[in-house]
C-alpha cells in the first residue's frame, strides 16, 4: 500500500504542470488495471449509495456538463446517485447529446435532459460538476452556466466538483475563503481567487465537495452522497481525506 501511494505521489509531481484534454490518461497502470480500479470504484460507490438510499429518495440533482466531460467523472457519480434513489438530470448548453472523453479519445455520448435556458436551479437539491479539460474550459465561458453554479452556492445547496470542474467555481467568484482540491494545475487559479488549495483525495468545506482526479471517485462519491443526503444544509468546517486514506 505504501509503495502504491508513493508511486501515485510521484506521478502527481511529474504531472503537476501538465494540461491534458482528459483528466484520466496520466494516472498510470495498464488498461486492465484501470478497468479493475473502475470496477472497484463502481462497486464501492454502489454499496455506499445503497446504505444512504433513504436520504436521496425524492431528491433531484443536476449534472452540468458539455462535450469533453471526463467520462468516469460524470457516469460514476450519476450511477451512484441513481443507485441511492435520486432523480438525476443532465443539464448542458443546449439539448443536443454530449460526448465524453475517455483515455486518449472520445468516449460515449449521453442524452441531455435540459438546456441551461430551461433549467431552474431552485428545483434541484444539489449540483454535480464533472471534470474534463475540454468540458470545464468550455463551460466556464458560458455566462448562463456560471450563474447556474452561483445560484446553488448562494442558496447553500450542496455542490460536488471534481478535477477541472473547480474552474467554474473560480469563474463564479465563489472560491474566496474556501478550502478545496482539484486537478493540480488549477491550484494557482484557486489560490489567486482567494481559496486554499490542498492535495487531498476529497475535501468537504461547508456545502462544497471537491476531489482531484478519476482515481478519487470512490471517496468523492461517498462524500457527495453523504452531503447530498443531509436534510440540513452544511455549515461546519471542512473535513478531508488524505491521498492514502481511501482503500
């Protein structure tokens, strides 16, 4: 376990200045190993989701994304929420299906439920922001998307953002005074916006949950569902799980 953790940290350092189109390819291992990790992540997320299922029944959550979303970072949280009994709607720039990015090429497409013009933040109980450089970079240039994100944070509704997705939080001017994590290349943007960036698997600060990369999805999903299942909106100080704290 220590060797694996050390290897992950070495990869983190080597890729600290990279800017990939996908959040996933850099994170080492063979295709088979990545598939095995993904399978474990799905099982872990499902098991934990079922434990908290009662807390998400009757709740509706939005996933905001466009073309180039990191496929695992949308599909896995979406599956975990559905398994926990929630209703999930994909919101995008328009009503056309959007295509994910997987590995080094385009991945699967997913249907869009609502475009931003028709999506009302008040009807959702929380928001998920998947990563993917192409997705996050395109979405942060959309004023309507930024207002959508702001509406959740300003009303203290829970938001879960992973990898490059915190770019939207920076653009929304809602990072100041918060502690969060992300893909490492965003740390300067976050710090310049007044946030505290930390290299941790998952960070919960009030109603905001953030993680760094696809390998963090099991911890991200667990923290997301735990926060989303709460009846009262979170005001407590942040909690964090370090890089080696998740099995």
